[in-house]
């Protein structure tokens, strides 16, 4: 049976579009059962609707506190029985109960070379530090912010004169839009799992993140 994929977004939805495209062209063998946004005006919702995908809006501001939001989100998600939950630019920290329920099924994409720069403003921080390279990482979600087991990451060189927006765009285009569909495809095929806090791909424990040269041909 095809894997059931639910996707959480907060905004623009470029990663979401890449996931939808990879499902549509068969690179990800999954059915997208729902796209849920915590913002009413998330641009990504329109792409999902145009692709005929069920969407839901759960505005976090309308809940009494974090826990109430998490509980409502878990309730909604449970109704879709997802095998995979992909956070795609979802800008809310999820609490421990939520993370425990979806542990091993939940992936995130983070725009930095984790473990460097967990949290916000990653491009700005890489530039301020004078780093020679920057990138993005797909990881399993645990209760530690951007701290779960890494799966795959890719790097770009920081060029003289790069500003935050240019660097963000390059990381998105050259790295994120390739590694995220790949990681979700592995999950959908049952090849990627979380075992004892470590990512395991095709039976091999990933002591550190895979790199771009390990992408399947179709995802390059
Ligand atoms: C991406 O850079 C993602 O890595 C980060 O937030 C951004 C979301 O962009 N978590 P989009 O909504 O996928 O266009």
C-alpha cells in the first residue's frame, strides 16, 4: 500500500511544491493525504489546493497555549493516519507529547549544516560568522530543536558579496528542493527509519548526514 504523507507548512511552500511534484511524477511513492498550515494566508495552501490535495488551517494564535495547539494538530493528523509527516517550512516548535506520538515518522528540513545553527536566521548567522560554506539538512524530528538524527545534507559555497536573500535562495534551489524529496522518497519506500535515535538507510546506520553525492539519479 502507498505510504500516507501529511505535510505541515507555515508560508511560501517551495519545499511543499517540490514534494508535490515528486509525488506527481512518481519519484515519491506516496499519497499526500493532507497539507495543514498554522497560518491562514500561507501561500503554499494554494498550490496544494490546485493539486487537489485536502488542506486544513489551524491558526496557532487561536489556541490558548502551545499544548492546546499541539493537541488539536495531533487530533487532526491522526484522522489522516499518516505514515510520514513532513515539516516543510513549518515555523512552530512542537511539544514533547506531539513529538513522541509521531516519532520516527516525522522529518524536517532545516536551512543549515546541522549541528551548526539550529533555530532561526541561519543564513544571517553563517554570513556573520564568515563561514566558507552553508547548506541545509533533512533530519528526524525529536524534542530537541533541530536536533534529531540527521539524514542528508548538502552544501553551497558562500560567495563574496552574498547577502542573506541570495544565500537563502541558493540553499533552497540547489540543496533543499533536492534533498527533501529524496529523503521523503526513502521513507515512502520504507528504506529510511529511525532506530535508537539514529537514522538507518537501507539497513545502514547513519553516523552522520549523507551528502549530495548519495542522491539517487532522479533527485539530482
Ligand atoms: C526553508 O528554507 C526551510 O528550510 C525553512 O523555512 C523555509 C521555508 O520555505 N525551514 P518554504 O515555505 O518551503 O518556501
